């Protein structure tokens, strides 16, 4: 028993020693969460819990929290009962497990410090402290994500960040660290870039870290390098036109592209909202609608972007189209001096000249090179924008009369205005030719007189120096008009009316006379001579010597009358030609003696017959040589358009009494030596032609080669002499295909037409078969389908001669004991056969 008590006492002493050791080592109280100091951001809620460990809870008394000033912190319930406030900012809270929590609700800057949890254990005081730090989280105060720098200047990339404790800031560009050097300077709240260049553009990273709390954050900052605007097109003066819509351009370079505005320097008004003005802020174009003179002056173009401003002063001058204010008509007699004046206005003052409508070129300043009688002068008034020009003509002539054009030209346009210079002159008959008038058989004739003059002349008529109006000759004269055109109608009743007539014209500047001769006309003389020019069996051409005639009475036609020698003239035939045409007579008889005579006609009548000729036509013979056609006139040889073919063409020759039946074409290759052509042996080929065609394609020729083509005509007597043509084929050109002329015979044409008609008939028959169950194809199909029955029906019909709709049964005996019964029905159109088998003992 004593030993047991001794062991218990020893154990108790051991436990007490352990307890004292634990209390001595500060393990009696524990603050959760563990860690010292406790750093929390201001504004956040924090709870520190103090609890006893390794001790008897019944021995723990006076557990409390002390603030940094060693003052006890009240519980929430005590604080609420005292102040009536619902939730205190700092309070304690006792839990069921006897732990005591200190609550910061929320943590404020002034609450930072050392907080102590104290308690008594077995009447011994114990405590444990913890440092509470109120920290500020990282906060970006001034660090825009998009910033810009100005080219060639110094820039600050802002990155202002705060925290408690103070953060450490580092910089990166394109993920590469930046350190302070000659170009980059890392400052407290910014990165300084000296002498910004375009390569400084990019993405920068501003990194902020609080080493004590471990807080870290970064901000990506996009930096654009901007360039101040710079005017590129520096035009200091612009000219615009009055009344038009004009644009003035201002072009500046900058990054980003600048925006534009325009200001009129004199009035200082911004033109963006002014009537008639429109500003393109992106392109820098100023548009002025309906420009007027008041728009002249100085304008300022302003180009602005985020990097800066640039401006340009532009002087605007308003120009106006020329306007001719005065250009008067003038009248002056021949031989005098005249001055034509033209006054014009415009900005700038226009150049003024003149042009006569009958010429192309205008007059030049000073004396005219072609006519020193004419001089052009001009005076300019720049202040008033006026030009006065004068055209002086000395010793004016009739040719100076007419329309003149005043031409005023400046930078804007050209103005025109017409004026007339009238040159007065005495009567003139320049437009009248010397002429002789003719009449016959008392036919009336008009004698017309045209007197040119300014002012208009009056006209009177005289016959043989006696004034007609004073002659007493009845109604033989009639005058129409007395100037400047007058017509005298003369009815020559006898020889007295033929003679010299005078037209007398006069005005204030003088008098002139014009002689017109009236003569009596007659029929032409007889043909002086006729000769045979060319003769064939059926044709003859004549060479005829015509009688002399007056130019005013030309010959009109020539007529030949011809007959066989044994015939009388009343039986003769006539043929009439116009003068100077080929005198060819056709359809004559071969080996016949003909007599020919001729007469001519003018407007008076026909001559007597004359120029007689007797000629015997030759006998029938071969045709004459054809006359060849060539593409080139008067050339030694023709040229083909193609390398391998040539079209020969000719004119049908005289058949010499027998109709031409066909032609023969012979083609030979030629060689040319010193302009002499020779036929190459073995190269000739003949191509007979059917019909009376007058052209033929020669094919399969060599390119760039000379050929000769002979064409002969054949009648029943034989071949005539050939006509020939030399030609050369074109050089070969593979890129230019030739189109051959393919001739189709009449038989081939007929065959094609028949084939087309047959196809059309077949198509129509198919349509009839399908749509209407009729036609040849339908009949053949039906006939083929019914053929076995129809043949048997036909045989039965011939043998039996049965009446309509009667049925006859034919029952042959079959060895097998079956009978085959066949019934035939005829309905008037067709016979139908039915066959069945019946057993020997069948009831059927």
C-alpha cells in the first residue's frame, strides 16, 4: 500500500513538473491562425482566436484580449449594450470551447499593432502576443493600358502603383527586362524614354510586387509612337473659278493620321459649319460651292492629332470666266480705214483677239504677216480685270466684209462673240459668167442679172443701147425684180429681138454694165464621118466624128439606123446612145452586108442623116479572148490574199456568132528572171468548168509563188484565144487560217433538200403515231403485231366463206384422246381465232 501511494505521488509530481514546463515555455495559450505577424489588407475582416492548450479548463480564468495599449477589448454584447451600435469595429467573442476570438470588422490602418491574449492559470498570469499589420493591396493609380509617345521627343510611360508596404516596380518590353541606360530611365512612377523612335512602339509590362506580403501584379501597357502632323503639300496660292464648285486640298503626314479643320484668316471663322463650305476632316479637303468673288483671301488649314498641330496658310484667288461686254458692228466704204473694238472682262484679264469666219487662224498681235493692212492691238486693266482690243484695217477691200469673231481667253475659259463688218462697194457682176443665151421658134428665154453691191443696186435693161422700158414692142418683154437680182423674159417674135442686151446696175458708189448676147439656135449639123472600130460576127463598134456645136447647145444623143443592103430604110432598125458612151451595136447576123447611117440631137432637134457606112460582118468563129479582172489596176501582176488559193475573174467575151458553152482554166507555175516570166515545165494543170461562171478558185497553190492563169471560152466551133493573168500568192502565215470556197453542185443541193424533207416527214409521222394513233409507222406496227392471226384469218376467210358474226368450230382428232376446238369470229374488220382442248369424256 505504501508503495502504491509512493508511485501515485511520483506520477503527480511528474505531471505537475510537465505542466510547469509547458506554462514556462508559453505553450499554455495558442493564437490561431498561426503566424506572427498577421498581415492583412485594410478593409478585410480578420478573426484571431486565442485558446488554451494542455491545461485543465477549470483552472483557466480571466481570458481576454488586450489592444496595443494594454487595454482590454470588450465583447460584442458588452459594446452593443453600452453604445447601442449593432456591430462594433473591434470586439471579442467567447466560444463554447472556451476559446476567445478577436474580430476586426473590418481591419483599419489605425488598428495595426501588437495584440495580446492573457489569462490566469492557477492564479498565475500568462499571455501570448501577435503582431497585426494592416497592409494595402496593390492598387494601380495611374497606369493607362494605352499610351503614346511622340517621335524624336522624350516620353514618360506612366505606371503609378501603391501598396502597403511600398511595392517594388520592374519593367519589361516584349517580355524582355528593361534596365536604366542612355535610352531608358526607370523612375518611381514611370519609364522615361529619351529620343523616341519608331522601334519603341510595342507592349510594355509594368510589374509591381510587395516582397513582405508576396503580393504580385502586372499591367500590360500598349505604347504607340505618334508623329506630329507635318504639312506635305505646301501650295501657298490656289486659283478657283467663280460660279463653280471648287476644292482646295491640304495634305499632312502624321501618326495617327491627323484630322483637319479650315479657318478663314480674315474673319477667323471655322468653316466646318459655314454655308457653301464643306470640310472633309479626314482628307483635309475644303469644298466651296458656287464660288463668288468674296471667297478670295487667305485660308488656314489646320492638321491636328494627339501628338500636335500643324497649319498652312493658303492664298485663294477667285478667277472668273471672260465675258465680252462690247463688240459692235461696223460699216465702211471700200478704200477707207476702219477700227473694230472688242471690250472683255474677266479675272485674270483675258487675252483678246479676232478671227474672220472665213479663216481658221485668228489674227496675231501687231501687223499681220499675210496682210500688213491689218493691225491688232490690246490694252489691259488688271485692277478692273478688263481688256480692250482693237483691229484696225486700212484701205479696206471687199474681201474684208463679213463676220468677225471676238475671242477672249483666260485661264478659266474662252468667250466668243460675233460682229459684222459691212464693206460698201459699187455694183459688181463677179458672180456672172460671160454667156450667150439661145432661143428658137419664138420660145421665151430668161436673161438673169445678178449685181453684187452694198447697198443693193437698182437694175435696168437695155437692148442695142436702147432702154427696154422705153421701147414699144408689145408684150415681148417682162421684167421681174429691179435689183440686186433682175430677170428679163424675152419672147423673140422676130429677128429684132436677137442681139446685145445690157444689164445696168447702180448704187450710191457707182454704176456698172453687163453684156448678155441672145442668139437664135438651130438643129445640129450632120455627122461628119463614121468608121468601124471593132468587128465580130455579131457586133460592131463605131468611131464617129461629130459635127461642131456651141458650148451652150451641147449634143445630147446619137442614133444609128441600120439595115441589110437588100432592105429599104423604112425596114431599118434604130439604136440610140448618149454622147461619149461606147458606140457598140450587138445581135447582128454573121456574114451579112449591113448599111449604117447616123444623126445627132441637141435641145433644138435632130440633124439630118449622115456618116453612112457599109460593112459586111464576118462568119461565125471561135469566141474572143476573155478580158481578165485584177485586184490591182495597171499592175504587172496581181496579188492573192491567200497563200494557197486565188480567185480568177474575167469578163464574158464576144461569142462571135455561136453561144459560149463553157470555159477552160489552165494554171502554170512561173519563174521570174529580170522582170521576165517563164513557165516551169511540168507544173501546168487544166481545170474545165461547167456552166457560164465568170470566176473560179484555183486551190492547192504554193505560198509566195508566181502563177499564170489562162482562161479560154468554148462555143460549138471550138476554143477561143485565152485571156491570161499573172499573179503571186501570199506568204504562208500559220496564225491566219484560210477560208476555202467550197462549191456545191446542183445535184448535191437537191440531195440535201430531199434528205431534209424526208427527215421532216418522219418526224411528223412519229408525232402522229404517238399522239393520234395513226400514220405509216402506226400502221406498220399494228400490222406486224397482228400478222399470225391475220394470216390464219385470211386463209379461213377464203376457204369457209362464213357469214358475218358466225362462229364455226373445227374439231380435229388428237391421238391422245383430246380434241382441239378452234372457233373463228369475223366482225367485218378482222378474224379472231380461239383454240381449246376438250377431253374425250368431258361434258364440255
